[in-house]
């Protein structure tokens, strides 16, 4: 039972580098979310998607882009990484709005 | 926009004592409320949820929460905690205006022996 899988689990980037975080879910969920978790800040919504081909901004979208070309995948991109983007990133999916979200194990990203 | 306030960043409690973790929300329309738990170095998992109906909601691991519309609160309780309850607890809200799930800043539960 894979559920929600995030790739990679750890990554160190240099300032200005780019990277893509991959989230894959095998539950046929329509809704997918990207959050970042920082100490004392809880989880903050970056972007989300309500279905294949759709994306929408969350609370802290600046510096990130997303794509949902396939229903099962939700990609989070950092075009030019900054130290302020050092965080733990969580992907989640849910079958419908306002229902239980299922989370991945997280990606720990450090930007130096 | 909807928002969530968790009033305590850390709560220490002795093993086998009761605990209450507080959560208040802000929304002008009907809300849907959730409590999630995060064990060290893991993702989040759902403890319980309020969608409609009975205001007292029971969840996994002996936790329960009560939805209070007049006080805009959704406090989490457990009558007797165990060392295995050591974790961070997040309250979350969603409402009918959009499809976002907004989380609070979390409450870290410390169980004292």
C-alpha cells in the first residue's frame, strides 16, 4: 500500500539552483496539496490542485511553481532556490474537498 | 479567509493524566474541522474529523474533540495519556468557499513520566 510517495526524501541545494519535487499517489484522488513545515509555523499551503490539469495558489506560493499533468502526480518546482526555502515539504492528497488528506513522508530540503 | 489558532505551542502532562489541546477557528461560513497527529520524523495522519452532525467526535487512540460553534472552538481531549502519545498535534479547517485545508501552528505534547 504505497499511498502518497514523495521523491526525493532529502536534498541539499546551493542558492540559485533549481529542482523539482515529485509527489505520486496511487489512490486515484482528485485533490493534491503541497505544504511546507517550518518550526513554530505549522504547515503552510503552497499550491494545490483540484484535478488533472488544474493548479491554484495557497498561502505562500511565491518562489514555487507546480504542475499536474497526470492525475496521480503533482510536481513542485523551485526555479531559483533561496535559503528561505529551507524546509520540510509535505505532499498530501484527498478524494474530495473537505475530506481526510493523506500525507507523504516529507522531503527535507536544505538550501545553502 | 479561514484560519486556525492553536493556543499552546507546547503542553507538558504527566502520564495517565488527562489532556486538552485547544483550537479556535475563524470562518464566516460552515466549517469542516480536523485534528492530525505527527509522530517524530513522520508525515501527518488523521486523528478525527468534524463534518456535520454530532458535535462530539471520537477518533483513534482514545482521542475525542467537541465542536463548539458559539465559541468557534474544536478542542482535542484524552482522559488518560500514554508515553506513546508524544507527538505534535495539528488542528486544520476547511470551509465551503474553497478547497483549501488550512493548518494551525501545532501543539507539541510532552508526556512526563
